[in-house]
C-alpha cells in the first residue's frame, strides 16, 4: 500500500490561508460568541427551575469550543507546514482576537455557577442530563472561586493577547528565522531548518557530523538567546502576575490542577525516579564507551549504536505504516483500523523538507471528528516510534468523540498515556524481530532513549523550570543567568554523568514557550510510567484488554489521575510502589543491554 507523505488540509477548509470557508467559520464564531454572551447575561439560575436554559448555554459552549479548536488546529497546521506562511500568522491573530469576548462570557457564567447554593447545586448535578458532566462542572465551580470581578478578568484576558499569547507567538517568529548551514561530504552546503538540523544532529551515525551540528546548533541558539530571554522572561512574568492577582502563591498549583494530579503524586514520582538513576547512568556510560569515549556527550544520547556488520534498519514511510498497523492489530484491532484510516485519508504530514517547524504533534479537529499529525519522517526506527506515538494521541481522541465536549477535555499527563503506550508496542515489536545480538543492542538502545528522555532530560527541564520561576519572582533574568540555570539543572538531573551538556537547551525547546499549559514537562514522564502500568496490564489480560483500555481512555477527562488509576488499574499513585514497578520494567532492558554489550568493551 502506498500512502501520501503530506497531509490533506483542503478537506477541512479548502484553499489554505485564503480559504473562504475558513473566513466564513470565523465570522460564524464571532456571531455565536455574541449569542453565547447574551444567553449567559439573561440566565438567572434561580428562575431556571428545570435548568433548560443552562443546557442551552452548555450546548452553545460546546459548539464554540469545537469551532475554535477546528479553526485553531487548521491555522496552526498551515504555520507548521510552512513557517513562511504570513497569512496564517494573521489568521491566528484574528482567531485569538475572539477570545476575550468568549472568556468574558465564561467568567460571567462561571461566577453564576459559583453563586448557586450548595443545595441547589447538588440538585443540578443529580439531573439526568447533567450527571455525566458533574465532575467537570465541579471543577469549573472550584476554579470560579478564585476569579476576580468580571471587568478585571476581561482586562486580563484582553491584555493577554499582546502579553502571554503574543510572547509565545514571538517565539515561533524567532524559530522561523533559524537556518543552519552544513557542509556535506561532497563539499556542497545545505541550509537546514531547525527541525532538520535537530533530527540529523541527534541521529546521524557519524560522530563527527553530530559534533559539528551540535556546535552549530548551540551557537545559533546562543545568538538568539537575548531575544529568547526577553520572550521567556515576559511570558512567565505575565503568568506570575496572573497568579498573584488571583491569590495563587504556588506556581505549580495551576499545572497540577490542569493535570488533575495531587502534589503528593508528583513528588513521589520524581523521588522514586531520583532513587533509581544509577542503572541509567551506567547505561549512558556504557554507550559512551561503545563510541570510544569515557562519558556521554549530549548530542550522542540518541545516536544509533552500530556494532559488527550491523546495517541499521531503515523504513520507508509505507513500510513504517505497515509495521505499525501489523503490531497495533495484536493489541487492539480498533486502534489498528483507526490508524489505517488515518494513513488512507492523508491525515499525516511527514515529508522531510525545508520550511517546516521542528518537532511533532497531533491536533484535534472536533467539528469533523478527525485528527492531523505533524512530523518530519527520517526513515529511522525513531521516526517510526514518533509516528506510532502521534497515532496513539489520535486514537485517544477518536474513542471520545461521542462524549459531551466537557468530558473530552483530558489533561496532558493522561494524553501522553495512549501515545506512549502505542510507542511501547512498536519498540517491543522491533525487539522481537531482532535476528542478531548486534541488532538487539541497537534496538534496546533505541527503546532506552525514551527512558533517558523521561528520567533525565525531562527531569532536568522540571528542575530548570522550577528554578526559573523561583528566580523570576524577584525580577528579570539575563540570558546568561537563564543558561546557568539550565546547565545546573542538567548536571543535577544527569548527576554529572555527561561529558558535555546543552546550556542553551532552554532557548531551543518550544515547550518552555507555550502559553497554554505551564510546566509542559512532567506530564510526559507521568504518561510514560502510567503507560508502563497499562502495558503490563495488557500483556496479562490478553484478548480482554481492548475494551478495558478504551474504557480507561474514555474516563481520562472525567476523574482525577489518582481515581483513574485506582478504578482501572487498582493502584495508588501517591505511593512509590506503582512508580517503582514501572522503573523496574525499564531496568530489565538496561540489564539486558549491559549484558549484551559487555564483550564490546575493551
């Protein structure tokens, strides 16, 4: 089967940035927002005895939420596929200009919900049409107690357009200007985008190429660091000001609430990881030795290990699709069938070409009940894993389309569960097909790269971001001060086990500059270890697993992380046992890697 390596966006809104249908939908959104505001203004909870007016408000709220997400996903897809698309940037501004009015209406609505008496509130939640969204309504009511006056909230939301949102957008503008020249072996010079340079820097089999690109990579982000320091300072400064205005003193409160996690859960997860780092340090040191070095250099962490006569397996896009579908089928025929549809309908942008944004993501299109996947496919097993990862996200969304909009708003930590689960399926499938010890070493290393990212790299990001927020409370930080915080965080997380570090990682990483969710790091590690638990459960359950897995996914937006784990896995996330069990699974791979590579160390 041959699949398109570029995505179909015209089926969403034909005509790209100049789509008349997109313009029409934006105009409809504006009118719907006005109607929404009017309905809320006129709503008097005490007189809405059967809450029919409330249900009308919630229905229109869902329509607006779906419409905004549909337009935003489409516009962001245009910008991702072509960073030079200036019209898409303008359209994004037009879309986000609608937000203050929507947010004002939601502030008024939330305040009215908050002011309902406890007795009437319990009556409301007992209604048949409301029971299924009771969890989310309770969250809204809880958060409503922190709101300022309607006028004050409206001012903050309006200023966010040229504050929080603008600084985040500014990062994209700077990244679009990044271009890294690289001299090929034939002496021709290739201009690499940020995405292309990163992929090659981290995966090229030639150490000299990796080192040369890493030097150029560090230099380009160092050059941009004064602009990016301003961006990060003001983005997070705006966020801290918002917290202060709302009486929030702990900058982790919002990300924990968003991820529906207790701080106890987060603390025990990191503490358990911290106690178990030595096997992963041993792995990094052994890998460095296989490269002829004493310690691991930053750019070599994801580099392939080629021993003996091994020729690393390469996948065309079609071969990757076939491999993924075959192995998804073993765990979940429904996930395989869904993924086949994604390939056949060209929902995936994977072409390796200049002008694309770096990284990968999956985005939802709720009005058409579809998803789109963005990445740059480079034919290695790593890109196959990335593709599986993003398909996992898309499948998660697909099993929830029939739920109310409020019950589809799952948080990032559980969002990373389905994606990482899908990635684990591919990783283990490749290991089972290994025909020689050298191939198995190569594939174990590929699988371990994910664990290193979760336990070391992302832990460093968490340490850095915590330190940055603490320091930012006291004023602006220079680019050198931010870089020092990043370097210290990496040394602490990796326990000084590397030969070189990536001091300007903070500048190169989009996740620090996202305006939507603060602390866009620990949810990855949570999702990775949570998916380990699910994967172990799947192997125990056999054919009964698929329906149980889908039931878990469908609950991800309607209960806390702790309750989700208790209901579907029977575990307590506030205790170290669950986290230790996941880490122990990974350590088995480390042990096998160390045994297999022993004979290659001189």
